[in-house]
C-alpha cells in the first residue's frame, strides 16, 4: 500500500491543549487523481517513555458541495476531543456529489472503492490505529450520512459502528437534485437502480447487532421524512439502533452539536469492545 500511494503532509497546526491536525494528499488509483484528507490525532503522552499508543478511528464524511475541510471547520472542537477521548478522526474528501458509492455508469466516481480499499488501509499502515472493526467507526452529514451508513453496511468487516446526521438516506424523493443522476442515470428510467443505491435498500442486508448504529436528524430538516422512514424500517427489521430527533435544521449549527453525541456513542462502543 505504501508503494501504491504516495503522501504529502501539509502542516495545519498543533495546539498545546489539543490534538495534532494535518492535511494529507494521496494519489488514488480508483479516483485517478490526487485527493486530500484531514487527520486529527491525539497528542501522544507516552512518547517520552518510548511507549507506542494505538487509537480507535472515526471517519467523518462531508456533505454535498463540501470537502475534506468541512468537518474541521464545522466542528473546531474535534482537535480537543481527539485529545480528551484518545480518538483519531479522519475527514476524507467525498467530492462535490459522490454519494460515496461506485457509479455503475461513470468510472470516475468510485468513492466506495477509494475509501474502503485505499484510504482505510493507508491510514492503518501509516498511523497509530487499532486496525480492527471494533475500533473503527464512520459517520457523516447529509450526503455523508448516506455514505457512512451505505459503506458500513456493505463493509462491516471494516466498520463496527456507523452514524448519520441529517442523512440523505433515501434520495429518490429528490430526483433532480445533487448530481445523483450523473452517477445513477435519470431516475425516471432507472428507478430500480436508484433504489439499490439507497440506505433504505442496504439495511435489508443487515443482521441485528452487525453494526452499532446511531441516526439523528433535526425536526425542521428536509431529510426528516426519509430518516423517520428509515427508523421505522429498522424497527420492522428488528435492527437495534439509536434514533434521535431534536430541534434543528439542515445546517452547520445542528451538525456541530450532533457530532458530539455521536462521538460519545462511538467512544462507548470502543470501550465496550476493548
């Protein structure tokens, strides 16, 4: 993996009371381009004693129109959280409208393969991670909420826990929006294909307790109806999950608050599975 992918580290900052934040550029064979991610690491308190520490990892996926910097800007507390909870955070660049799957019609949209076959192995090979699904979680906002659940369900060998905040978990109600037709074709003539790529379809593949799941959405969010529908479907399938509705809209104020609760959910999962 180190031979296949080259890396360029760009220093952002080190805080005296917070974790280290860096931007990394890697060359992706699947995306056929260089792409960046942000990694936020705890300060290693044991370096002076030459003790190697290993940490669980939470992957944070950006929404439509965002990039690798969306989560660090939305939640500047991540650096301190990394230090306080001893968790590594990785924020990939999901592109403007990738939806985090491999497109069946556009070979340049292969974000599922990029994250699961290139990024996760790269992170484990180059940073002090606990390389185990019991120590690896993924979540995201909006398009990234869809992506996190989609990837975790399809790759539970990599991720033991997953979340979604304001997630576009069923985009069929929005056939003209967010470039989805570029990756899946026009909805009117590809309805079955569109369904196959939704989280609503993917949860049918889940077994109970296969993943630790947390899903939340603001009550004034335009994705509220599809999140409620997903919650009802998980109940029908008897899939245990945490589901939260709270006041809020589809904006950074809601996501910056929501992620703190999701991180605590993941921390509990990591501790339970030590």
